[in-house]
């Protein structure tokens, strides 16, 4: 039977009414036979709960997750202060032992994974990750290797990996997707999320935004390369992005002066002070609620990854650009920036690339490919000691001949059916997304994170070698446009000319 690539049932919007937050929450802890793709999607996470003073109440949820005995709580010095100490007190009945990472620039790498493994000592009955992305990933992989279940207490809405079932790890410096376990429960508290640094919340927003690119990359990969795809999962992610875009105003950095309008009209200073306090409290409350919704959204996209069993629903060229920047930072012992910051920038670049590729309303004119020997030379220059790994994962030439002819036809059909419409939105979405990130105090250009023009070019031109997956970057490469676009964008970005 021929694969159905293009019917209405493959459109995420066809499944919207089954892809809302409440419906998906109802699937937690179960396995569903998917009405959209026919696969069976398993969700191991059984609970997602927000509550005031969650640290004091978390132990009430453990029996229903089947957890008892003793636990190890994994944290770093910041998350210890934010919630870890209170969490230890709240888990007093479970003989908690704290493992606190004190490394300055913590990554989910061999050193961190090994040191947690050793610190586990007498096998505890369950693990608690108290933190955000990195702490959760370190705990997740240890949980996978030891078979000890874990729960996640989120201290910041900064990343979508909480609920994921796969683990991004640095393996000999190369960002690699490894297996992992999903947490049995994810717990959070509005006040704790709202108190996290503004930059972390902005990064979480950037990580959700990335799905705009991840989704179109995924759907085109399905059409061009027959990559496994599920329109229901795409719909969950799509709706999560829409919800998140609406939150942006409430997530913006709180500047008390801006929130108190016409203060000069109030002459009584006591009254003025009281109004200031009221306004600040209201703004904090709104921000707390917005942070919870952002966390819901991030968890939901994590659940989408768990359902698919891969990171594909949530990660496209946006993430590959970010991964290469991160790998090169670590190699050069440069202190890194937040995952969501780089991913948010990768998303803006991804939108720009799609707009440029298809600006004539037709497929781009075919241009020549980079010669194989030059490609290898460039990969060696960009990846340095990691180049052998990058070269082993990739081929020097994109598909050609009949294979490319077929893919080109599939891409043309996909573009006519939904692609042009989707990308047309970027004309307004790109400046809107940029401005929303700015309002949250996040970066929108690589140079704001200290990356040079050359590093920006390298990340766009050779981010694709991080994974042999079809994304915006591969699409541009196949039409022979990638290196020109990388140059154009890298040249224009520092002057703010590109978007
Ligand atoms: Zn499905
Ligand atoms: Zn991410």
C-alpha cells in the first residue's frame, strides 16, 4: 500500500480537538493506539502537578506512583537554594540523601554521569531531580542505566526536556541523543518558577518557539525521506506553541515603573506606595501563572517526544545550530549560554532561511553542491577533534540523481499543499517572535551571546553534521543554497540587518 503523505488526515489541524492539554493529561501513565498514525504511543509519566509550597506536599503524591523506601535528591548549588533544601525536608520520611553538583559549568557528560553513579552508593529506591534541563538529564540517564525510577521537581521553566524519554548527552564532547527514562511525575510551584532568573524563563520560551521550525522540518522529512511522523503528536506540539505565544506578554520582564501608570497623579505618598505594592503583587501573580502555563507547555512538548520515542517532534535545524555552538564552546572551554537562548536564535534563523528559500513562491533554483574534498576540509576546520565523529555520521554529498528527483517532487507537493502557507506566516511571526524574546530580556542574535561572525556562519553551514537528519539546513544544502545563506545571515546579523 502506498504511504499516505498528503491527505487531510496528515495535517495536524485535523487532530486539534484531540490534542489539547486536558486530553493529553488524561493519557498520562497509559499507552494509546494512535488514531492518527496507527502506532502505539506510550507515556510513562503518570503525574504533572503544580501546587503552592509543593516541596512540603510532594511526599503525598509518592504512594500513588508506587514509590517508597529511600531516595537520592540530585541538585546543584543554585537549585539547592531555590528548592532543594526545602525538598529534602519535605521528603524526610524517605531517608533523602542529597547529591549536590558544585561544578561551575555543569553538563550532562561522562564526568557528571559517573559521579552521580558513584554517589548513588547503596541503591536508593528512587531518584529526585531538583533542577532544570541538565540536572534532569543527568538523573534521567542514571535512572535508565540503574533501573531506579525518578521524579522531577522543576525549579525553572527553561527547557522542554523534563518529560522526555530520550537524553541529550555530551559523549566525548559530541552532543548525542541517548536513551533515557521519563520521570514518573513532574512537580512544580508557581512561586519557585516565577523566582527563577528572567533569563531562564526567556530560554524556556525560546525552546517552545523552536517547535515552529521543528514541526515543518519534521513534516517535510516525512514527505521527502519517509521519516516516521504522527500528525496527532504534531498537533499537540503545534497547540502548545500557540498557547505559549499568547503567554509572552505576561512573561515579559517586570519593570515596576512601567506597570504603575499615572503614579504622578497620586499625591499622597502612602497611597502611592500602596498602589505600587498592589501593582507589583498583581504583576508577580500574573507572571507566576504565566510561568506555570509555560511549564505546562514545556512538559507537553516533552510528553510529545516521549510518545514518539524520539526528539523529532521538538527539535529541528534550530537545535542543530544550537548543539554545534554548544559543542564548540565546551571544546574551547568557553562558558556556555542557556540551551533555550541558542535554540531561540536558531529558530529565528530557521524562519529567515525558509523565507529566503521560498521567497519566489516556488522551489529554489538549483545551485551546485560543495565539492566533497572541500566539505571534509570545512568539517575538519569547524569540528576540530570532533571531526572524525561528524564525518562518520554523514556523507559528503546530499542525495542526487533519481533519489533527489523523487525528493524534490515530494517537497514540491508538500510545499503546494501546506508549506507555502506555513512559511508565509513567518513574515509576521519572525518579527513578533523576535520582539517577544527581547521583551523577556532574551538574546535574538548570536553576537549577543559572544559568538563571532565566523562562529555564526559555521553553526548555520555545518550544524547539519551534528545529526544526519532532514532539516531546514539539509533542505538548503540539497538546493545548493546553504553556504550562501549562511554567509548572508552571518554577515547581516551583527548589524541587526537580517531580521
Ligand atoms: Zn500517532
Ligand atoms: Zn530544546
